[in-house]
C-alpha cells in the first residue's frame, strides 16, 4: 500500500516556461522515468553544461540568476557556491543534497523526489560540475521509502546511460552519486548536523566558522543544498538567466518559482509551483480554495513550523522573503498553514513546542532545558492551571532562545511561532491562567 | 547460511550473518571512511532482527573498525534505531502540527483504545509498537501514519480499528 504524493500540483495547467520544476509531472502522479524525462527535454541542460560551459560559467549563471536556497534560510546559492575554495584538482570536494525534510508542514521535497527524481539528479550533476565536486550524497530521511526507491531506480537508469560515473559522455567529468538514508531526528536537517550524521556520528551541529565550504564532510570542501534548490539548476542553465529573473511577479525581489502550499482546514489543501511575489491571498483563495464550510481563518503561518504566525489581514503580503519580512516573519519553506477558529493557540503551541523539545539535539543549555520548560508551562496553561507569571516566563524564553543565543537555528525556529502567538493571541494564553487562590469563589 | 570458509564476526551473544556482512561491506564502499556506514550497518541488523541486539554493537564496531562506544552513541541518538525489541509492525503516527489540526489526537486515542498501548509501548502479543514521528510530508492528506513502510492518510478514529486489523 502506498500513499502517493499526487495532489493538486498534478492537476493545474503547467508549462515549461512558467513551471520549470513541475511541468513534466504526470497527471497520474507516477514517477517520470528516464525515457519520458528525456522526451521532455530532460538532461539537455546537463549536456549543455558539461559540453559547453566551464565550472565557473555555470556558477556565475546561477549567481546571476539570483537563485536562493529553498531549504528555509534563503541564502543566495551562487554566493554559497562562491565560498568554496578554488579546486586544487586533488582534494576531494563534496555536494550534499539536503533531503531530510522533517519540519512540520514542509512537504515539497517529497513530491519532487517521488515524481521527478531525474530533475534532482540532473541538477546535482550540473551543480557538482560547477563546484568541481566528484562525489555527491542525497541525505534522505529514513521514512521517505518511496522517494528512496524512486531515486535509486532513477540513479540506476542515469548510471546505465553514462550520466553518472567516470568520464560522463566523454567529457572527462566524473561524478558519483549515492542515496544515504537517515534514521530519524529533525536536527539532521541542519547542514552541519547533517554532515556529522553522514560521517556516522551523532547529529550535533558543528560550530561555524569554519564553514562547510572550507571544512565540511570528512574535513573537505562541501556544499549543502536543498532538493528544490538543486532542482532549479537545470532550467537556469537550459533557459538562461534572463528567463529566470523574469518569471516572478512584479515587486518580488526573489527570482523564479517556489513550491508553495496551503494546508489545514482549507477546501483544497495542496502544493503548487508558483511565481515568487504572488500574494498569500491568491495562494489561499485561488489555489487552496479558502476555508472549508463552517471554518473561518484565524491565523496562518507562511512557511513551516519555524516561522511566525500572522493574521488574516496579512494575507495581502507577497510571497517572497522581503514581502513576508515586511509583515514581521520569514517566508521559510513557503508551505503555509491555515489555523481555523476551532484551534486553541495554546494547545497548538503546546503541540509545536513538544516537537521542538523532542527534536532538540541537547547540545546547548537554553535549547535543551528551555524548550521542555516551555512545554511544561504551555501544558499548564492548556489545562487552565497556569500561573500569572507564566506568560512573562514564556516571553523570557522567547528572548533567551532567540537568534544568536544558541549553537544553531533550531531554538530560534522554536520560539518564533511562540512569540508571535503570544503577540497576536495573548487573550488565549491569559485564559489559561488559574484564578489566584484568594479570588477563587468559595 | 553459515559455511566454514566464510569469515564470521562473532561475539559471545551475537553473530553477523554473511548476508549482513556483505551488505555492510557494500554500504562501506559508498564512503571514504567506513564510520559513515554506521547507520546503514545498524539498519541492516535491524532489518533482520527487528531491533539492534546488544551483541550487534561490538560486531558492527569490528566491521567498521571503530570503537563500540561510538556505535552505541550513534545507535542511541537516532530515533528510528531500536535498541529494544519492537512489535512485528511498527506504527509511526505523525504528531506534527498539521496532523494535530486534522485530529491526530483522536486518532492516537483510537489506536490506544484498539491496541491498549501508548507511545513507546508494544502490545502483549508482540504485534504492534506505537511511536510518534515528525511530519511525514503528507500534510494535505489529513492525519497520517506509517505502518512499517506503508503510509496511510485521511485517518479518523473510525477507520483505525479496521485499518489495524489488516496487519496481523
Ligand atoms: C533544525 C534545522 C533543520 C533543518 N532542516 C532542513 C531540511 O530538512 N531540509 C533543508 O533543505 N534544510 C534544512 N535546514 C536548513 C539547512 O541548515 C540549510 O540551510 C539548507 O540545507 C541549505 O540549503 P539551501 O541553501 O539550498 O536552502 C534546517 C535548518 C535547521 C536549523
Ligand atoms: S540550538 Fe538546540 S538543536 Fe541547535 S545545537 Fe543547540 S541544543 Fe542542539
Ligand atoms: S504534519 Fe503530519 S504529515 Fe505533515
């Protein structure tokens, strides 16, 4: 039995010019294998890159295109690639694909890998050439068994065609690519924890600097990019920088398309490939169909558990980093969540902080001890047994676990939704405070 | 099958099968450093035994050429490596926020009512172990869970008993 990733993305009208990541998807949601992928122009960008472009030329096209990381932090990909030291031709260099996707409400890489495994592989071959990396690993979360099977099958097909291995298509380029499956723990998605995990160690993040570009996996120059980021590379090389910088909506500072979604009690939950700069309103109404009958929108979150809550009035924001930044939080992974009127914010935050507390790697004290403490306070408030100081304590934790106070971005991601929930829905937290003993009616 | 000329690594309580060893050697070949095959090796043992018995730790350490304490450190860090026996079927229920909004706590209650176990527990007949898992990437498909390698969506309290009965 298999629950396929087929969804609304398979049903909307798509074209190669407007939907570079998803136009080849099949209506039935089955994986696009090599023959079909090649009949739809697949691997032509790889051939162009390997046969006609020098590594530096590929890298500068990706930089000029303004591609930004799709893994949540939005760091410019070309800049990240530029941090790699020049190749000496001897020292091994690695390209790692972050396919650990475990953040609550982040569900885009799974569908790309299950349905379009060759696009990621092609993107990795081109990116590895740009980085002069001869070995790549796709770090895939263990639960994604269908993605693992499809990626491995696609790799076999690509290897048989001579696209993976030694002297690819007679160009002298070598690239070996493996699927590495994990064994749980959300923190493996943090890029330096991912490197430790790949090395066969506990997945505690590493201190930076040195950055992975200089000292990465096995101490060698390493680049870590998200599945969706790497899947964008073939179309940039194939269609060119001008095309890529022209497809977003006016007003967007980010270029290209993004896998965006809406879930929760909306009529038509789904993921779609959409141009940066569309408004959250369009995503919510035109794609997700608005709320189901009987439910009203109370709050929403733009991009995964680690982003802040917003109000319905903020739906006018444009979906790109700066657009969501203007209303006070981060675009994150671009997969939005609708919170309906039946959901109590204290209970929802309790659920979320249970996740963050459980998934803390335990390395630094504020995160290891602060998150379980927040869970304890939220549970008390949820039962209506909170103390009147609990809300202030939660706000203090929001400060203690904020950006720059901990070893990695797990703790800041954990408190961003909490701080925003208290900001917009303080009443619901106050309602969880027990009446002081003296004031309790006899 | 064990034959005389096949080198086996034995500890007082545990012997890796030739197949397990071959699979581990194959995993090792993917990496410049054998330590990187730690998780693969643990999963190989888990695939045959259902969990990772104590004796497997030094046996894996020997194959990888690293201290047993390091293997144990990895085995205890990752949530999907089981260091105690689990049921024949492992139920992994997504408890992340979208499934929470879509009613996962009712589903959990229905599983507990049907099987008489909570998170981290195994049924007396050894058939099921229940574990929580982070977002399974099916947030559009209602509350979701995996039973072994099968993913189920659109879960409600009503369909849980029938669904679990398909596994025996
Ligand atoms: C706790 C934590 C979990 C993360 N999980 C993921 C993940 O599952 N997938 C991902 O691509 N990035 C994840 N990231 C972001 C990565 O650290 C990194 O920024 C990203 O892989 C870089 O790729 P990109 O530049 O292509 O986006 C996570 C970060 C943190 C702090
Ligand atoms: S912030 Fe949390 S997850 Fe990140 S290193 Fe510190 S303890 Fe680990
Ligand atoms: S939150 Fe359960 S599948 Fe995403």
